[in-house]
């Protein structure tokens, strides 16, 4: 078993199962910002990256995760244990479309999701069935995710999601249709001159209309090195002084 550190003395993640440690999950956990809630939920949590980062960053937070694929859910539980967070992370193996039978209505001040980005059957096919389930909407659609989020988020609570810019209109319509009012939006760009490749959205359950569009998150400087914000998010100043970041 190989365990990767996200940064020196930081959270560790088991490598394997075909689920890479993606930038989108790390950026979404950072975008969630300060968490005043006592409970959070990660919908379609995969191997538990977002759930674990939230629990790691906020010591009083209890986090539930829902994952349909048993192997990924078991890896999420192991990730919680190796980081000493088994008492504050509860991973449920189940289908988020059955949220009413799995989790409490209005039980969470924060709900997060890094859902499948592509309509089922579109684009390049994934190498494995596990990756295909995470990549496209064969097991849950964008509307399914927003329906579950609306049910689980308490009144005034927040729902944060990362998605693709080309589906931004669809995402915002799905949110508002379920009573989740978009309040913050931030595009993610590889460089200042490139088109956005991700979008981070925060919605509020029962919120009033009014959307703040934040400056884009630029991942690299003009010379191709990490931007100051990426260095901060990934604690890469510490990583530079400790280059060995995996153990077997």
C-alpha cells in the first residue's frame, strides 16, 4: 500500500483503486472557506478527499460521506483511519439518489459535491467501470445531486460544488429549481491567458437572489510555476523543504 501526503505533516491518502487525488477536490475544499456548521456531507465522496480535508481543517466538524462504489467507500474509511479522523468521518456505502432513506433532512450546514462532469455516454470512455461511474452521469445526474443537496442542507446552509464551465448554466438552473440560490462563483484557470477549466459554485438554501463573481483562481504564473494561491492551498512552501511525500 502506498500512502501520499498532500503536504508535509498534512493529510495522507491511500493511492489505488483508480481514483487519483484530483485538483478539483482540493480546490473545492478550499473554496468552502470557513465552516460554522457542526455537520457536513460530501455527496459522491469517492475515496473521501473532500470529506477528509473538511474534517482536517475544522476540528469540531462531523462529516458524513456517501459513495455508491463499495471499494471507493472502503478506501475512504481507511483514509479516515490513517489520518486519525475515524471518529469524525462516517462513510456510507449507498446511492445518493436514495438520500431520503440514508441521511437526515436539513441535517447539514454544509453539503459538498464533486459530481460526474459529463452526460452518460459522452466523450472519451474511461479505462475502468469505476472511473466511468465517477466521470459520467450513468449513476447520478446533476439534477440528482442538486435534489439531494437541497434535501440535506438546512435552511440558510451552504452547498458547494465544482463542475465544468460549459455546464454552468445547467448547474445554476438545477440549483435554483431546488431552492438553492447561487451566491458565490469562481472560475479556475490554468494560466491568466487560458480559458477556465473548472468552476466553483456556492449556493445557499433559501437564499435571496444576488450572485458574487469572484476573481478567477489562476493556477500558474507566466513562467509556468505555481501561483501564490496554489502554493498556499497546497502548503508547497513546506513541501519544498520536505521533498519526500510518499511512503509505502
